[in-house]
């Protein structure tokens, strides 16, 4: 193995290691926050459309019932998530480390 090959191998190893460090410190937490915020936005939309699933009468639910065949799978996941969630304050508190 020549010196140039060893330098290239070390450079590739260092680049991979630095990318992992950057991903772990900067990218991954940002992705988590974006995913949680997108999930919260989706939960808000689903709640506005299907509030009657939780016993809250809403005239909007009558008009959005047509969306149910298209949102069936998401509806089941959303309903399970909403029933398992202890509170919205707890969810937002996790975001800000309370």
C-alpha cells in the first residue's frame, strides 16, 4: 500500500466519521423536530375534519366525510395516536425539553 493510498483511505474514513458527527449533532435533531411539527400539523387538520370522532360536534365533519375513503389509513393511525397521547401540553413540552 503506497502512501497516497493510505492517505486516501484515511481521508475517506475521516470524511465518513465527520459526516456521522454532523448528522448526529445537527441533521438528526432537526429532522426530528420537522417530523414532529409535520405530525402536529397533520393532527390539527385531521382533528378539524373529524372532531366528531372524539364526541365534539362539528358541522365541518359532514362535509369532510367524503375525504374518509382517501384518508382511511391515516385516520386510523391518527385516532390511535390521539387516544394514546396523554396531553398536547406534554407533546409540546417534549419539544422544548420541559
